[in-house]
């Protein structure tokens, strides 16, 4: 594995996300993932053995995405050889243009930082105009019932989602990119999509989506905690680590509480509380203690922390491979990036 085959696609894909956000109007892998999940859920989520059928569907789809991505990149790498050159004492190997562009595009599709930031900003602007407009706007980014939310609850929901998305939509994909290359990154997105579609404790999904929810918990365990650390690092207030350690585990999710706690500590506010999903009330514990009104200034602070933590994550990833290169540690990956 060379430095370029990891860093160049990452930088290109990340910059595309910063500039463009989600590519509206273009085919998106996550949309295809959703269609596959919907098809499987429609035909399997009935009768007996729903837990087993849900688990089999989840394993099959994740394995299929990983294998299909690996095969696609492998075929692209066969179409043209690498371009090698030397600079001083270091040897560099650039992947074929097709392989580079394909990897960069897939990384771009997997990162979801910019679009969510735009949606959160629009939510705050909308609720400042009218409560009903704010409810409609926040419904675009949350799964809960927004029809009865107050202005404070709308702003809270938007910031909670921003914190969670930093982990699910940016840090975790980068983490799995480092672990398993682009196939690992795409496989993670399938895991995350499964959880977002069927990983609910409602009557319909409690059994069928149980395995998908647990799989998502495992996949996000380390990234969620890394996200919280990077957010605290971005704030420069390391005493907040105690706050995160106190409130992070209180969330119903084993992972979501950590980035939420980090942002709640940075803003000195309170997240959590009762929410309605698919017509059922869920009483989530509170994260933080200061139940103060949230403002547009808080939104700007949250976005700044979000972007800074994202940049730190990309820098961390790059430094990892720079160290590997300088130490001249030979790496022979099973799966191409």
C-alpha cells in the first residue's frame, strides 16, 4: 500500500464533499443501498424467525457491498498499470487514473459532512422565520415526529443530529477507510443505512432490525469515541473529557451519546429527553444540565467545531500513512483502496 493510493483519493473525495455536498441529481450508492434494504425487508419481515431473517439480510448486504466494491476497484486497477517515479530517496507509485478517480468518487459519496451542515443552518434560519417552517425543515434530517416540536426542540434536534452525523457521516467512514480501504468504507455505509432504516425498537422492526442495530453499534464504537475526543480537541477545553465520560454513556445508544455529550459540553446546553418515533414515545435521558435557549450563535459554534474536528480527522489519517511511509513498514493489503 503506498502513501498516494490512500491519501490522493481521500483528499480529492473530501474536497469534493466540502465544495459540493451530496451530489443531487446523480446516482448515489446509499440510494441503491436503501432500495436493496427495502426490497429485502418487504419480502422477509413477516411470519416467524424475523430475527434470523433480518440478520441474514444484513450480513448478506454488507458482504455483497464489500465484495462488489473490491471487485470494481480490482477491475479498474487491471485496466492500467501504476505510474512509478522517485523523488530524492522516496519512491512513489500513483494508481491508474481510472482507479484514482473511482476511489475518489466513492469516498466522496461516503462522506456526508457538508450537506448536513447546510441542512442544520437552514433549520435554524427556518425556525427563526416561523415555527411551522422550522418543523418542516428539521424533518428532513431527523427520524422523530416533528409536528409538535417547539422552537427550542427543533434547534436541539438539529444540533443533536449534527453531532451524531459527524461520527456516522465523516469520522466513522474515514475510520473504516483506514481499516478496510474503500470496500470497508462502503461496507460501513451499508451497515449505517441498515440501522437508519430498520434498526428501530418499534413493533415493526424490533425483531427484524435487531441484528442491524447491534452491528451498527459495533461498527461505531471506536469512531464515536474518537469523534467526541476530536470535538473536545477542536474546542481546546480538555476538561470537557470528564463531561463526556459522565454523560456519554447515558444515551440510549451506546455510541450516539459521546459526540452529543461533547457538543452539549462545548455549548453548555442540554440535549436528550422524550422523542416520538413512528408514533411511539421514547423517553431518552438528558445529556447535560443547562436547559437554556439555543441560539443561532450556538449553531455557528457547533458548525465550527464540526468542521475543525473533521479537518483533524483527515489530518490524523494522513499522518498515519506518512508515519508508515517514513518508517518504511511494508504493507500488503488484501483489499485495494
